[in-house]
């Protein structure tokens, strides 16, 4: 995984590659590894499986998640009122 760090007014921000491992995704969103594996198994997360390795490696597609979040935000323009 590629990580780029920028420091802005004392705040460090991480920018991640378009694909992250399920371990890194679990860490980023604060879920257990088992919870993320369950979401992958149930098709709730967009993934890419790397072929060619013994068991293959699963990566979460962060760009697809971002696009999905943007589409949801457009559909639910009144989301702030539900908080």
C-alpha cells in the first residue's frame, strides 16, 4: 500500500492508494478484521482480488467507495436533518 503524508497546520493527513488491504481498511474505519471480512464475503464492499498468488490477495476499492458515497449524498440531500 502506498501512503503519502502531508502536514497542514500541525495536522497530518494520510492519502491512500485507490486500493487498500482489508487489514488497512479495518484500521481506517475502526472495524474489526472479522467484520470487514464478513462485509467482503457478503458483497457489501467493492473489492479487487489479486490473481497469481497462492491464495490471492483481496483489496478494497477506495475509489468505488468514494463514488458510492457521493451518489448517496446526492440522493439524500436532507441527511443533516436526521442527525
